[in-house]
């Protein structure tokens, strides 16, 4: 049982809110497809009763302070997941410094550990033209991401560098198709996130 936890990038916001395409849906499909093919190739029925469930808990516009409160409620309600994928911080970049954003994200990961679950650390993706128009935002985001990498290494947590995997600057033609606007991914982009997470989780 896996939880995708975050803001609009987890909720799957696209086309100005007319389309919702969370990566959790495709990730669940990929994991169960692999499980089914593995069972078939081994000619065993041992895994027939096992399936992956990937729940989506994304709230558009949410900042990390609110996410901390929300994950605390999950802990309190004992809604236990084997793994929680944490993608947040984008909505804080204009308002909080890098250390506060990072501390909020770390608090989320700590609460997940208290649940007895393992968390996946995900970097904050780029914003369009951030280097040219919002250099302080770019610097802040890079600082948070560097801290997240160190944190994941120190605590032996899976690390997904979304920022590098689907950049918003110096894009290839294929990468341009991954973006819907200056901030959000397209349906193809959300599917790509699922593909990359699947590759990370199924090793």
C-alpha cells in the first residue's frame, strides 16, 4: 500500500484544472502489471491475492506547513502505508526560505517514519524561466533539493530527482511535451513521473 502525498503536482492538475491526471493511477497500474507478469512467468499462484494500492493525497495550492499538519492526522488515524512518496515545496518558494521549506519536508518524513512507513524523497521541480525571472526562487529551490539529497543519503531513503529528470530549462522536444504550463506537468508528464518512480521502486 503506497501513498502519493503532496500538492497539485501529486493531484495531477493540468489544463487549468479541467483535467486531473495523478501519477498515482499509472504507478498502480505499472506495479500490478509487473506483479501479474512475474506471477505468470513463474507459473505460480502465490501472488494472485497480492495487489498494489497507490492512493493519491494531493491538494492543489497546499504549502508544506499545511502538509505537516495533514500527515500528522494520518499518523494519528493510523492509516498505515508501506511507503509514502513526498512531493512538496513548490508553493512555498515565493514565501519561505530554503531552510524552513526543508525543515517542513523533513518533519513530514519524520512523521511517516513514526507510522512505520518508508518515505521517498522527491526534489522540487523547476519553474519556467526561473533562472531569468526569479533567480532567488531558483537558488532557493536548488538549496532545498541539495539538502533533500543529503537527507536521503543520511537516512538511507529512496531519492527521486524529479528536477533533473524532467527539467523546465534547456528542454529537448520530448521534454517540452511533459509540461502543461509554467508550473504543472501535462498528462504525459505525470505519466512519465509514474514511469520513473516505477523504475526506482521496482529494482
